[in-house]
């Protein structure tokens, strides 16, 4: 090898690491890394602005591998450019507790910007990152100070473009004019089932032109000069996102498997790898990279210089705009305003004092009006249901292509896209995103909600019209099993408040939680305010607390959430001769995280007569009432009728709750 490695030699280092790691793991996807190595080499060595010594630098470019099955491409790049990802970690690809899992996972290896693998979500996260960059720039950049000025680059394949979410996200990206988003389409014509021409014949360039993207078609993905020219053209177009359509050969360099599905998702095999080494002229043992190649790839000196240049700009910015500078630091660190929690508590006390009967969706909007002025990091939205979800507050301003200095995104009817875009916004930093739809249509977005929980991101999913109580729209719009699905998702907190006070608490807890997402579940129908002592008010944020108690030890406990808390209290009134405790449990996950002593104080194990009531599927509540308890809830889908009629039809009434308690006490 020459003292100055060629572009091809640098790209071949990626190919060698990818095929060797997959072979050692005996599983993985060598085809995409080998096919996209030339594109990655040009992008990462000539254009990507990043500092491996500081992966959290606020103004770094973001790189997203949407076709996350090709994870060894990203791991190879991170290793070669100088991130804290050793060759040992590459040798442990796909092994337990390694930093190199089968698909890139946020939080494992430095430099991995998001978890990808569910196809289509990576490009959608990238849209969220580019949107965050545009809005943050509009909010903080001032004349002479381009404090926020970075690109979002994403690699994606045929699979990402087949997924429906890519249509949702890329359509919106064009409408919003995300000019610093550059996507590289790996047009290799192969997916798991073989040649995609049998099931994917879209004219991708025309499709993206119709979205309002800048399209660069027909680029040879193995010609460095062609790739470089395309990137230059893409970066010059600042008013539209760009897609660079690259023709590549999957598994490039494999004499017998390149261009075929055999190299997509399986090791090449020792014999074929030997032939690849011969074909590429790669003379080194597995996982061996010569020093001159490491030196050629090392991005640390350049990255440190770029960050230092930015730091100098920021020092001048602090002099010129000290308040904005302090706010920028706070927001990019993900810290809440110092006075937020105290002011939120003041508002919660006011809600309790007011005692207003309103729908919790309206209480949610009231909370937004109270908290919004305190939280400039709010970036809200709704999937074309703002008038029903009530997510617009008095200070909301829409974000548009021409004016990004806003705090509200009109996502259109794109529930899945909205949710994954919010994940990208949260990952980018500087914002607390929230977005809303009807609870029923969480189903469209389910996997993005799961990804937020997996990545431990502060994302607030707002779901209104929370039960059969929404009435006449009928079972297509009436959620039944969705609360169980949300509560079964690890690391997701699901809040279903019973009145305006609990609604305000749920927003406070969702915003202040920095290790995962929250789902806030709100009603269409009005909810009666519940009286509380100061002690009870303080206990709401524990997720479950005694709302109504009896003298002495209770004979029975009624557990309820949301609109059914009112029924539980009415049932306790009907059981005046019994010792009945009513427990409001707005967030079972928060309650379960409390100390054993606290949980026992609320739900004493000696009290076996327990009834849970919720206008949703029954199954979840067995964990709290046991198999000997009773559950008033749903086992079927709903019907189209006025809400009051439906509650009677399905037996979700105070009388039925009281009957269930009496039945357990016989």
C-alpha cells in the first residue's frame, strides 16, 4: 500500500471490517456496507462535520443509517475515524453487552445518533433532526452569528422507501423546505426476497420531485468523483432537501455473491471472503488495518479544529447575546428552566382550588397555556386534529418553510411520521417535542412509540378521545386495547388523569422526565373535579394514591383511572355501609416505581377484595386486583351511540362497580 492510501483502499477497509465482523458473528448483513463503502468514504472524509473526541458537540452534522441492518458500515466508520469504539468491539459484533449490536442502538457506541433497523424510521428520524436544526437556527442565529449551521445526512435503501412512513416523512420534509437534509438512496435493486423489480417499480426520482425535493438521479455509487459532485450540488441547494440516487452493487467485491440476495443478510463464508481479499487486493488478516490507513481515516484533528472554530464563534456570540447564549446552553443540555417545577406546582394548586369540571383534553390545553410560556423548548404538533386534541396554546406559532421561527408543527394526517419525527427532534436536542392524535390511532404509530421508549427519549405522546366515552364515532374510533399496549411497553409512562389537577400533574411529570417518553391520555367528555388534601395533591405524581378513604382498615379497594374515577367515588358513596377505599391510579408505571412501603400503604396486601374500573380492556388490571378480584371494563369492541348509553350498555357504571364490591365481600 502506498504511503497515501487511495480512496478505494480507504473504502476497502470498510468492506474488510464489515465482512470479517459478520463472518465472526456468524450472522449479519455484509452486502450494504460493502456496496455503500465508496459513498461513505467520500461523505465522511470530505464533508461530514464531526469531532470523534466530542460526539455531543451541538453543531455537528448528524449521520443516520436508516437501513440499519448494514450496521457494520457505521461501526467501521466510527472505529476508523477515531471514536471510542475499539477493534475489540467490532470483533464482538452482535455479542451480548457489546457496543456493536446487530442494529445500531442509541446509547451503546458513541457517534450512533439513533436506533435504526425498523425500516423507514431512520429517514424519518433524520427529517426530525433536520427540522430541529432549522427551527433552532431560526430561534438562535443572529446577524453575523451562524451558531446553528449543520447538515443531516442519511443513507437509506429500497426497504426504507417501500415502508409507508417514508412517504409521510419525506412529503412533509419537502413541504417544510428542509434544505440541510441530504439523503443517499442505495439503489442496488436487492432485498431479502431477491431482485426488487418484482415488487418495487416506483419511479423514485419522480416521487421525490413531487414532494418538492431536489433530486440527483443516476449517480454511480462506486465513482468517488461522481459522488463528490453530487454532494456539492446537494449542499448548494439550501431551500429543498436533496436525495442522491446512487446505483450500487450490493456486496461489492465478492466475486460470486455481489449483486445478489445471498450477500444481503448472511455471512459470505470463509472461502468467499478469501476471494474478496484477492479481488480487492486486501492483503491483511481479519480485523487488521495498517497504520497509514488509520492515519488517513483519522477525523480527530480536523474535527477538533472545526469545533474550536465554532467555540470561538460561540464566545463572541456570548458577548453579543449573553441571554440567548445561556438559553442555548441550557436547551442543548436538555435542562429545564430553573423555576419550571416550582411554577408548575403553583399552577397545579390553582387547578385544585378552581375545581372546574372540564374534559381532560381541555385541561391539557389549559396546562399548555400555563407551561408553554415557561418552556421555549416546546415544539408541539398534531396529526391534523389540533381542534380536537387541543394542542394549540395561546403562544403557538406554526413552523413553515419560509418562517421556521415557531414552536408548532402541522404534521397533517401522518401519525406514524409525526411520532418518528418527534423522536428525531428529541435526539437532535434543544426541544421537548409533543404531538397528538386520537388514542385509537396510536396504532398507526405504535413502533415509533416503542422506539422512543427503547432510546429513552423525552417525547410526549398526547392521545385524546380515550375510550368508548367518545361516543357516536363508534368502534373504529373507540380505543379498547390501546392502554394495555402502552402500559406493556417498557420504559413508557402512561398517564390517564381523572380531572384538571391530575392533567396538570401529568404534563409536569412528562416534561420533567428525562429518561424516557410519556403518553398522556385525555378524555373528550367532561370530568368532575376531585377534592384533595395537600398530602393527596402531593401524592398524585407518585402515579397512584388514596383519593377517598374510610375509617380504619378498608374491607375493599376500588382502583380507577381517568373518567372512571368519578364512577369509583360514586360507587363508594353507594357502599356507605362498607369500608371502601378509592385509589386513583393515573400512572401505573410511576406507582410501580415507588417504594414497597408506599405501595403497601396504598394497596395493603391484606385487602383481597379489589375492584378495578376502566373503560378499556380488562386484562391489564389483574396485576393489581389478582385473579380473585373483579374488573369492570371492556372485553369487546364498542358501538356507535351516545357516550352515556354506551357506558350503560357495557356495564361501566357506579352501580356495577358497587355490585362487584358487594359480590367480593359476600
